[in-house]
């Protein structure tokens, strides 16, 4: 029983590391691919900054100041990636078949759950039907990168462990 808990803990920890690195890869992909998908800068805050504002208002009563908005949004992005990575680590530990498709199905599932369900449900962004097709493609490609890098890191680290 203790070995199983230790093994599950390792899987979750590896997933968290993978989630952080996958979030970084996703950011790098978006920086390069935004133009190809027609994703030009917007005056509207991204959902991660809006989420940081909600968290700040709940804890301090004030929104994130302009000086820290970008940093706060990045922190939400990486925290979400780490949490999703930990979840993926636990999932693949308990159900190894979840790693089929090299993380791609998980990455696309995170797009559906986070971008298409949670973001609109919490008022952090537009509903899927109100989002242009190019934005959906950009999101799908970005989350595909997230999933594939997450699985790649998981496999590499577990091989080295």
C-alpha cells in the first residue's frame, strides 16, 4: 500500500513538472503561431488575467493592479497547467491507456473543458458559438501542443526515474 501511494505520488509529481513544461511550450507555440491563426493582440484581457482578477478580489477585495496583470495571468496559466499535469499523471498511473495518442486526446479534452466550458461559465470569455473558427483552431493547436509535450515529459522523466 505504501509503495502504491509513493508510486502515485511520483506520477502526480511528474505530471506537475510535465504540466509546467507543457504550459511553457504552449506559450512558445502561441507566440510563433498567433499570426498564422489571425490572433492579433486584443484590448480585452485574456481569461487568465480575468481569473487572476477574480482571485485577487476574493482574497484582497481589489483587482490585480495594472503593473502585475501580465504576471498574474501567467501565474494562473502555469498553475492551471501544473494542476492539469498532476491530474494527467494520476490518470495515466491508474489507467495507462489514457496515454494513448501521445497526450493529444488529453490536450484537446483540456481545451473543451477549460476554454469551451469553464471560461464562458465563469464569465471569463466568450461562449464557443460566439468564438471565430480560427480562434477554435488556434486553441485546439495550442492545447494539442500542451498534451503532446505533457506526455513526452512524463515518458522521459519516468524513464529516467
